[in-house]
C-alpha cells in the first residue's frame, strides 16, 4: 500500500497518511477516495460503464471482502465486479497457475503457494520484513554512523564536493506555522531511502548468513565484501562510499538475528525469508512440492535489491537439494513492481472471463454474501483452457 500513502502525501508539505496496514485496509473513507482518484483520471471517466477487477492479499479478512464489494457496487456503481487473489495474479503475470509466489512488499514479505490458480491457504505465510523494515534498517545505520539524512524538498541549491566531505548546500527555510509536518518530512526522507535501496544496498549471495559479527568469516566472503564499494549522493550533495555496510543493511531480511533494529520486530521470533519458504513448503502435500518448486515467482518492488534473486535461488537450492528448483523474476522493474496488476489484466482479458463477473443484479439479490464466492476455482480452469487453445 505504499503507493497509496505516496498519492495522499504528494500534494505539498501537509500530512502523509497510510490507509492500510500489512495490505489490509484500515481507513475505508480514504481508501474509497484514493481508489476513485487512481481509476477515473487514468483508466476511465465513468466507473458505471466498466466492470472492475481488484486484487486482495490471501489473508484479507471476510469483513474486508464484504466492504470491498459494497464499495464497488454502492459507491462506484460498477456494472460487474471481481475480487482476485494478488498471489494468483502475480503467478499469471509470469505465465504460471501453479508455483510459489514470493512477494516483497512495503509492509511485509509474503510467500503464497498456488496450485491450478487456487491459493493453498495452509501454506501461506508472511513476515514484517518488507520495504519499510529495510528503510528502518538504513535509518538505524545512518544514525549509528552519524550520517545526516536530508530530503529533496529541504535543499534549494548545492555544490559538488569530494567523497566524504561535508555538504555545501543552501537549505530551504519555512515561515512560522508553515513548517512541514513530521509525517511529511519522514515521507520525503523515505524517497531518499528508496533511492539508496535501489542504487546502493545489496544482498549477500549466500547461501547461509552474511559472515561477520557472530557468523564465521569466509575467504570467499572477504573477496566479495572487501574490494570496491558503491557511492551514494544525498540530496544536499554529501556523498559517501559504502562497502560491507550495504550488505549488512539487507541481511536482516534473510537472517533476522543480523538486523540492526530491535526489538520491533523481534529478531528472536520473526522468521526470515529462508524460514518463510521452509514453513510454506512444509505444509504443502509432498506430491505437489516438486511442481511448485519448479515455478518460484519473485515479485514486489523490494525484490529489486541487487543480488536478491541470486540469494533466494541459493537458499532454496541448499534447503531442497533433490527437487529441480527454478526461480523466475521479471527483468523489467515495472513488471516486477506491478505483477498483480499485470496478472489481473491478463485474467480479465480472457475471452470467457465474463462468466465469472458478479453482476450488480446478483449483488442486489444476494448482497455481501457474494464475497464468499469470489475467487473460486473456475479462474484456474478458465486460464488453463485459454492457454491450451492458444498453444493449439
């Protein structure tokens, strides 16, 4: 839901507001406004003339499903509606109706096994080690190293300086009563942290935890961590070279005891991505494990970290040496970020998908109870039959 908070906080130095927690909508009034503003200017000007397909996480509670279908029909007045699972749509975006979908979002990391377009609920697991956690890791490191964090809106002009030298910049001043709120300041700082994640942060190749601290050092590790580094320039012109720090910042995602911030989340009880995958596979029938491990789909903006896919591949291969493991991740960053949207558009464009739409007439007859039947197994049959016809 990071895009939601960005939309609400992009108008000026006001208050940045996140309408959801762990992908579950908490502020329905704000969500309704945001959805309308996201759809009408870009996709259509008349919601009442077009069917609407939305996605939901596999842990979305029934009450939220009921509220979503209510908003669609009563507030948006759409003629037809469908609510699909985000994990299933992400799999469809990669051409897979069976597999293991690893989604690294803003608020958490989720691992969702799917089979023939159905979510295997007993294998669905998640952890709060998503993009926001990584941002907190970067903040913690900056504070411990006394590295000042500036935001773009604070800088009027800057002068180029050598690496490691103090910034030479002119900062913006605000009149009394016009200062940005603390939430807006943090929101703008998040943009800088996102740039750091995209340009500098890197994942240790693994398998196994990053050497150092309480972990035994390896010669191969020193060969990778020691030479060179990556330079990052802050908005005020201050720039530094980051060496092994760029690996240690991200290690908590895979090995929680290595995280820089504690106790929230608690590293002793929070599962890392390795453990999430193991827990998901443990609850899957033995007959399906080979097929699912052969189609592992990585999605989400957080998975764009340097080396993330290689680390996942190495960890899964080490944990499951017998089965053939195949990890897939879209090379295009846009496809990685919006896999659920792409999969949903593929699903809705199938010729026979009209059979699955819930019409407004059906909603008027049965009400919110229809939310219990959204996302049924007909989606898998429809998707599979469509692709069979295309191959023929």
